[in-house]
C-alpha cells in the first residue's frame, strides 16, 4: 500500500473532533486573552516546532502589538504515536534573558515537553514564561505543568490535524481528528 493510501485510510477511519470554524473561534478567543496579558510587554514568541506552527501563525495574525519571533525544536514522538525520550534539536538564537516569553505549542498531553522547555528557559534567565497550547488532552491524570492559555480540549485519544501529525502525516489539515479507539 502506498504512503498516500495509508494516509487516506487513517483519515477516513478517524473522527473529526473540532471543525475549522470551531478552531478559528477558539484561536480568536485565545488571541484576545493573550493580548490582554502580554500586549504591553513586547514579548518573544517561541513556536515549538513542528506542531505549533499552525497555531502560532494564526495567533500572530491577530495580535496588534509588537513581538519578536523565534522557535524551539524539541520532540518526544518522531514518527511514533507514543512519547519517548526528549530530543533537543534547536534552541532560539534570540536572547531570552530578562524577556517575557510566550511558548506556543500544539498540544498539552502529559506536560513533559512543555515542562522541559519551561525549565530550560528559566535556566536561561527568562523574566516570565507563558505557555499557550492549541489543544489540551483531557487525560484525567495530573500533568507535569499547566498552560496559561488553552484554545481547545481534546479527548484522551491520539489526535492529528491543525499542526499535529500521525506518523508525520496530516499536519496540514484545517480540522482536528482523533484516531479510532481500540
């Protein structure tokens, strides 16, 4: 079976959790909340690659305040659907010392990745670190860290679309889908 057919089979078998319109409304609301909290701070926005790209781009287009932009690349999944050890690929070149930083990511699941990022930024001298996620997975378990801004919640299933991938596929979908359970 070709990769294209595998990708199409995954999508056909999945459940749509949030539509493009629901995401747009949630991003709008989240952008307003962030603007209230950070609009007077000239923050540094750090996009967590690769999953945070869609959310970061949508947020930035709504901000009416100046900010610096850079990215951070850390991963736990690779091509797998369950998290492994953290791999640091890239740290921002922009100085974060004594800066207000907004970290933007795709999902808060267990919180391991965001906690590691927050800890590393604190070690580097960040003044204040805010965390914004497109989605928070409702696992029913305690997380390592909480986000300051959450656009949407998703069920405790493997989700993809809107920046999140399944086997490195379907980040480009404008809606969010969940794999079938079992």
